[in-house]
């Protein structure tokens, strides 16, 4: 199978993302959504190479570790806090 941009594989691998979401739910991360997982993969795993084979995309989803996801979430919170602080300073 050929390489495609990971976004082109998104609808095809949605069941795999749902499986990963369910796994994280079982570990106690009940606020995780499919979009959160996909965004994490885009920013952490595929940040440099957005072109991939289907089997590699599936493997990346299954191999996403909870600590990688939590690091992504912490970074998002930190960035959002800075944005809010910057907006408050301006207004």
C-alpha cells in the first residue's frame, strides 16, 4: 500500500483510535476523546513526517503510550494558560 498523508487515513483508522481511547478510559483517563488522541499523534508522533503507510499509522496509534499523551495534554494546558495570561495582560 502506498504512503499517504496521515489525514487521508483518518476515517479508515477511526476504529483503532476508538480502541486506544477505550484503553485510556480503562486506565482512568475518562476525558480523552478521539480528537485528543489524533491531535496528540499529529503533534508528537507525526510532527516531522506526515506521510505514512497505513500499517505504520495503525502501529503508531496502538503504540501511543499514556505518558506521551499526558505530556501532550500538559503542554496544551501550559500553552493555553500562557495565551489566557497574555490576553488578560492586553485587556
